[in-house]
C-alpha cells in the first residue's frame, strides 16, 4: 500500500450536510452525549441556579442543540430550584433535520400531555452558532454539549456566546478530548488506511482556554470529566453503525487511491482485527470498557 494514499471523508469532515444525515446517530449515541449534557447542567446548577437567592426568571440558550438533548432535560426533569422560572428556552442548530427532530419531540410531549411546560417558551431554530440572530445580552445561561467544538470559526463562535450573554451570565461548553467514544475503532480505521487521525479543534484544554480568552472572556475555568462505560463490542459497532460507515469510507478510499491493491473486504477485516486487538477481545459479544473524556469550560461574563 502506498504511503501517499489519502482519505478525504472522515468522521471529522463535518460540514452541514454531514450533520443533516446524523439524526439517527445522535439518538443512538445518546448514552454518551447524555452523561456529558447532564454534567454541564449540574455545573450550572451548582455555580449559578443554586447561588440565586431570590425568585427570578432565566433565559437559556443551547447551541448546536441537535435534537434538543439539553433543553428537554429542563422540560422532562424537575432540575431547577422552585425559585427559578424559565422565561425562554432556545435551541439552535444549523442542520434543519436536527431541528425537525427537536420539534417532533416537542410536539409529542405537547400531545401526550405528560409533562407540563409553558410551551411558548421553548423554541428551536435553524441557525449557525457562529452567526447568532439573537440581540446582544439575551440570555442568562448558554450551553453547548459537543457542539461548539465543530465550528470552523471557533473564536467568532465563542465571541457570539459572549455577545448574547447578559452581564453576570454564564456559559458551559464542552468538547471531546483525544478520548472520545469511538476512538479505538476510528483509530483502527486510520491505522489501516495509513492516515493520521485529524485532532478535534478543542481537544487540548490549553487551546480551549486560549480560544475562550481570544473571544473576550476574562473568567475562564477549565475542567475535565470522564465517563467509563461497559458494553458489548457489538453494541458499540451498532451505535456508530460501523459496518456501513467504515465500508463507505473504505470504498471512497479505494476509489481515490487506485494504486492500493487490497480489496474492500481485506481492509474492513483488518480494521476489525486492529480494533479487537486494541480492546483485547476475540469475539463481538465480549464486554469492552469505553473511556470518554471531555474538556469543560465554564465562562462568566
Ligand atoms: C455531536 S452533535 C451534539 C448535539 C447535541 N448538543 C447533543 O448533545 O445531543 C453536534 C451538533 O452540532 C451541530 N453543529 C455543528 N456545527 C454547527 C454550527 N456551526 N452551528 C450550529 N450547529 C452546529 C450539528 O448539526 C450537530 O447537531
């Protein structure tokens, strides 16, 4: 196999079209996203909502909301102290399919009448997080669970958070580090295709902090949080639809690199072997441990 082989579509090639087709993936990988979303919310409860002494209204924005994982936590669970009333709960995402998914969840809840909420206060909009349409100082709290990390114009996107935050407001934003849920298998893919895995933009906590400062935040705290999860290897393959995903990537790779003599099947088998070797397992039903680590920034204006 030649060393000059290239692969131009990876799980890091994340433009709008990529995300438009990822609603199912988002739902299936909720087991990972949910843990980190709850972590962001818990930090905001400890550092903001529980500190507030008097009754008050709060406005909340969730950036790159996907199908609304963060906002629906406020709708479905009684997580805020009684003295806090939500006057606005906004979720934005640049992928229309994600917003449709969020709207669907909202409508289902309205129809099922199982949760009470002031539904006019919950709004989802298609919007690019790097160019928010909200006026300055609109929100008390801003979240983004594994979203901002994908912005190409990172400092501009983080500056937008600062712009829309009220004075005294706070933002809670996280990013995958080098230990993300499907790291082992995607590294196997890159190893077999002789590529370096492109890093996530905010995987280095120092860079994350630096970008926040460049965006004008003076109060930046950075933390790390780890999730350890056990599941069967086959479950992980199913969550990330690895069979299909990897086959598509390998086909593209072979098309772009006609000098490569291996067949699609040989490459896919090799990726699977490397994955299992890293997990130290010999069959799909064996249990593996997945360690995911996120950087979390806590921003105050
Ligand atoms: C890993 S998903 C996380 C979704 C959601 N926050 C959750 O926890 O379920 C990343 C999301 O970021 C969105 N996204 C990426 N770049 C964006 C941008 N520039 N503006 C708005 N949304 C963006 C994608 O469409 C996708 O829904």
